[in-house]
C-alpha cells in the first residue's frame, strides 16, 4: 500500500509522527506536505495529495492542517475524491465502510498524536461495505459528474 500525506506548517510534527507510524507498519508514504514551520497555504497540499489519489499514484491520502477542514475542502474539489475530516476512530471507520473515503483528514490543533494514530489505524483497517452504501456513493459521484457537465 502507498499513502500520500500532506500538511501545512501547523502540522509538520504530527505529519512526521504519522509518517513514521505508517512506515513502521510497512506502508510506503509519499510526502506531499511541507517540512517547514514557515507559514504556507494548505490548499496547495490538499490538492497535491488529491491529484495523486485521483491519478492512482497513491492508494489513499492523509491530510493534516490546523483543523483538517480547510485542507479537506481543497482535496474535495478534485474529481473522484471523497475526503473526510475525522476526530475520532469510529467516524474514520464508518467513513471507509459507508462512504468509501479515499482521503482522511484531521487537525493537529484538534487531536493529539496518539488519537491521530488510532484514527489512522481504524480508517486503514476498515473496508468499503458496498451494498446500499455503494448506491449512495454512486449518487455522490453523480453530483460531481453533473457539476462538471454544467
């Protein structure tokens, strides 16, 4: 498995710890984020990871900014992306099982590193359940298709 990871200046330390956590599990991590604490713009990194996921360059993505919201909004502008901000393991798990999310986002100012690791693990260990959920994901993707056609 290959995961793209992106972050802004607020989340450098958390990104590094999550990257190490993933690599310890044998997961390849591609760093699209900043390694500097100098102020930068989170949409750049959200889009970079989302483009890599959409193009199949990485299997999944993880994004981290102050709250996870801004960076996930940027990612969700890329066709084919279903990014979800999660601050607890249960939501992360269900986002994969029910919504087939392909990018996980969270906030370095919202959660601590140990909770972030639990969220990542639950998300990665979950799998899409299909069934009635597949119909709903298809409806979401249809909204995206219709918007592109306008």
